[in-house]
C-alpha cells in the first residue's frame, strides 16, 4: 500500500475533507509510507486527492499540531523528525500526564470498563501487524484514561502516543519487549481491579520508562 492507495480510498468515499486528508496522511506516516524528513508538497497531495490546496493546507496544519508534520521556512511541510532527546521528552511528559489520568480515573472504573480493557489485551496477543499493535496498545490505555473525565488531558496523551506510533515496527521486532510490555499491561489492569492507585502508578511509570529506553531512534 502507498499514499495513492490511501488517497483512493478517500476518493471512493467521496469524503475529501481536511479531516479525512489528515487521517490518510497520518496513516501513511504511521505506516512508514511517508518517512521522517520527507517533503510533503501541497500541490502533489492536492492532485492525489482531487482537491484544491486549501483542505490540504488545513490537514497539514492539523498534523503539525499533533507533532507529525513540521513547516520550514522556504522548504514547506515535511514529516517531522524526532531526535533521541525529543523521544525521551515525550515519554517524560507521557509519564506525568498518564499518572495523573490513572489517578483521576481509578475511582470511576467499573467492571465493565475493565472487562473492555481486558478484551483489548486479548486482541493484542493475536496481533502481528505493527501499526495495528500500536493502535490497540493505545486503545488499552485509552479505555482506562477516558474515565478520568478530562478530555483535554486525554487528547494531549493521545497525541503523544500518536507521535510514537511510527516506531511500532522497531517494537515489534523485539519479542522480549512485547512480552514484557504486555505483562505490564495485565499488571496495570489487575491494579485497577484492586483499586490500588499506588501500585498502578508504580507499574505505569516503569512501563513508560521501558518504552522510553526501547523507542530511542538511535537504538
């Protein structure tokens, strides 16, 4: 699959809006179809989608806000490049925000919510596609954090996760990492069932620290 294929899917639906263009470009970035540092020419993208440059520009600005696209003077837009320090910083911010989210969510989590999270973990056990794995990994965390009832906090955490999706292929190559992170998921879920906030925070911090070490682009 390439960008033309993804764009064709949008055209077939006849729903070429800035949001859908952004969704398509985001998917291309996360799947590695569009590589870090690759130029994103608005006229070429507009042609692929059969639209003017205006919705393309809006889509790129949306992706810029998510940290996936960077605009450079005289060079236009390109897929953002994360340095090792930036990856580390993202994980540090994740830790602060996600700890807050789990603390706020803990008293609101019901058995139904936890069962939903458990079903996501069962699906993760069967996944072999890196992008699908990254998305379901987020869905597990989202199932817990959404109960914090802090939509702005939730959106900030989601954007941080999305920025790191592009490294999912590297994670999938590390079987020991996948086993360890899934084990930590189950431990986090168990702490939530027990309403043990202290244990959940400890597990979550360890979980994100491990991701920070494994996600370094220079590794």
